């Protein structure tokens, strides 16, 4: 009989899952990375919302505050490299999303960067009246795209990413798509969807919030036009850390930002009354960078030094496979079903389980030291962050979930 969770055959009794977890942890080439983070006994499966704190960041920020701000004060814009931080940190993120240097700039929130990218993309296709938007998108992208459409005189066409091809045509100016669905964890096919958008003569804008730092993205290799993403999830930049904007080099000269602030001016300190855009990724800047958050992010990115994203992806898939296997084996029948696709090519780095009692179950899980999150009304989300999540954590999370499901009565 198939599993009630995934429909796959239920594994027979073999080596216990706890034993298996131990062996997988021993063989894990990324296991040393966990020591770089401040963690405790909690099984933290919410790094797809807020990444854990890299342990060296507080010391680095204390130094920035006391030395760079406290002693050097205004001199730090030059002497401590504050002014160049948005481009410098962008170049540090670039290899994590498969971009050559000079195409990523850091600053503002993802929402603001969605606005810049969608309006600039629409302006580059003045005769096309439609903006196609992922109908399953994280809400902010939809709200911002709607406003961008009203401002630029376009119409929104909502479509599920799997059916994007049906919505594209000579009327399409822009398509805005999430790489990984925030609710289900479904991974969308960035290479083929980007190609389809471009074949229609439109511009592809990708939201990488749930893929940057979770899997190889390959922005340059797949010819993506624009992309945005946050840095507080898998990149561990800290609460509200600045987002990033990727503008492919071939689009930079024509990138017409709807927020042309003074720090994206070609000569900001000329204080000219007229605007002349800077070259390169700098065009994506707006106002004074949020230095403390930026430098927390810059320090946090050190945990990626020497890490292969292929290893991260392999471990992420192994963790999510193992979690599903443990849930299948431990959970009482019929209480949870997997919303996350089983094929690896369609899975990001989280497992979403549908559960009628999701609010009570997540409350109880958190109380027992297993932190995932809830997407109302009935989705339990568990994020797997290969730099610090282990297989023993994963087994414990599934065992605790099963225990809670036994105690929380159906209908609670
Ligand atoms: C896919 C996606 N896009 C956008 C956002 C919102 O980003 P911000 O709050 O940085 O504007 C989130 C936040 O979780 C997200 O998951």
C-alpha cells in the first residue's frame, strides 16, 4: 500500500532511521559548516524565513559600530569602503546565483527591487500592453506588479508558472515568476521558462527569494534578464537585511530605473539638478545604503567561502528526501500529505505538508523545540538549510511531528 504522505511505497524495516541519520551525518561533506552558526538544541527548520546567525557576525558588527562609526565617523564612507558596499556585496552574492561580477547590487527590500525591475522591464517594451505574473506568487510581487502595471499603463495577466507558455505572446512586455513557490516549495523551470519568455520577445524577471543560497541558479548561463532576491533566508544576512537586484550586463545601458536616487547618479557628489544614470549595476541603487545591515550581510556571507552549490543542492535533496521518508514511516496515517513535489527537478529546499490541524500542530512543535512555520490555513512548512541542518535534526523533527500528531486530535 502507498504512503498516505507521498503515495510512494512505504519502506520496509531495515536499518532504523535514527541509525541512517547518524551515518548520513558522518558522510556529510558540509557537516563542519554547522559550527560556524550560533545554534542550540532547537531543530531549526525555518531558515527559509530567517536564516540562523553566523557566530562571527556580532563581533564584526560591534567593530563596525565602535571603530567605523564611533571613531572614523564620516571618514568611513571612503576609508572603510562604505560607499562601495552595495556593489562589493553584490559581487559577493553573484557567484551564489551564477552571475559574473558587475551585475548584482545590494540594497532596499525585495519588494522595492521587484518594483525597479518590473517597471524598467516594462519601459524597455513600450508597445506591449501586458505584464504576466505568477498567479501563485508571494503576495508582495503581485501587489507591486499591479501598481507597476497601473503606473505604466499595462494590464496584469495572472498565470500559474506551469502554464506560462499559454499566456505569453506579442502583447507580453514582462513575465514575473518566482523560482521556488514560497508555500509549496515547488521549483519552477527557470531555463525553459526564461527561454519561452524571450522567444515571445518579452523580458523575464525572476524572484529568487527561496532559491538563492539553496540551489544553483545559473542566471548568466540561462540568459536571465532581471532577478531579485532577499538575503535573510538562505543567505543568513539577518532580519530585514538588504535584498539584491541582478541586471544582466546586456540590459544595463538601457536600464531605466523608476527610482533614480542620487546614489545611482553618474556623479553623485556633483549634486546636479538633472539626473544622469551611472553605468553598470550601480543604476539599481537609490538612496544612502543601510550600512549596518549591509555589513552584517557581508560578514554573514563568509560562511559560503569554499562551498560548492552542487554539494548544497545534493544535501538539500537528501535532507528533504529523508524527511519525507521519516514522516512516511512515523506519522499516523491520513494526517499529513506532501504538497511539495516529489521529483527532484521540481523541489526547492523545503517540505510543505498539508495538515487540517496545522495551527495547533505547529504551535506544539515549536513548544517541543522543532521550529518550522505555518502558512494559513493548513500548511506546515519545514525549511532545510544544508549549511547547518543535519540528518539527525531531520529525523528528530519527523519523530516529534508524529508524536504531536498522535496527541493533537483530528479537528483540533
Ligand atoms: C518569494 C518572496 N518574494 C518577496 C518576499 C518579500 O520580500 P521583502 O519583505 O524583502 O520585500 C518574500 C518574503 O518572504 C518572498 O518569500
